[in-house]
C-alpha cells in the first residue's frame, strides 16, 4: 500500500519561560493495492539467441537473435498491497514502436500462482487507450480482483519479422509491456483518477 508518515509536534513552555519542542514520526501504511509487473524472457527458438545483460530500466535482454526467431515472454503480476486490485488491465506493444520490427505475438496462457488458468477479456496486444487484457476471474477466490499476496502469470510468444533484422539501428528492438490500469473500486474501469497504475 501507500506509505505515509504521520508527524506529531508538541511545544511547551515551563513555568520559568523555557520553551521546548518535541517531534516524532509514526509510519502508516494505507489500505491500497500495489501491483507490480515484471517481464521475463523464458526461451528462444534459436540457440544463438542468448540471455544478455539488460539495459537500465529493463527486465530482460537477449542477443544473437535473428529474423524469424521466436521469443517466449512471461509477465508476472503481484499484489503486494493491503487491498484487492480490481479491473487489472495490461498490454504489450509487440515491439511495434521500433521502426521495421513488425513482428507478431500470440497469447499462450494466463494462470494464477498455482498454474490454474485465469479467464480474461480483451487482447494483450491492444494498446489503445482503453484496450488491453483484463483479468476476468481468479479461480482461487472466484473474483476478478487480484487479492493481496496473489500472483498472475501471462505467457506469450513473439516472432521477429523476417523483414526486421538486420535493418534495425544497432540490430535491436524494444518490446514493452505495461500495467495500464487497476483500481480498488470494482465500479472503476477506466477512470484516470482511480487508476493506481498511473
């Protein structure tokens, strides 16, 4: 949840006019959801396409990949907050912002932390403002909410377009996943003011 510090200040003056002040803080954690998103590269179809040191602010990287190779990705969502996250929506850009990538991706599975399938609506690859993949129901609690402590995994496979490499600058592309939306109120599905992901 959101961390808040409550500051208390007391000031007194004794009978001889000497003033004193005391300040103390108490940390408070609000009842709010806190969902994290991590992206991992699980496998590639090309033995020469191997794990590399990711750049700053990236979750993973590979090198030695070629046109037509497939890469298997996993998104892991975890709620470490103190309240359920509702209307959780995420997307992946399939590498489209990188000029010339033009690859394709396909959703393989969405599961909870125990490997049980999680129903969804929408498309992981719809990057429009209100698009994306929305978690419909977590089997363990028969709810669309990601409860505190719950994990959801999204597995998908992307194929590098035959036209993409080696034409890209520096022979690389950026494939980005985003946690687009989650709220604590089940009635809020698109309201920016209720979006904890922004």
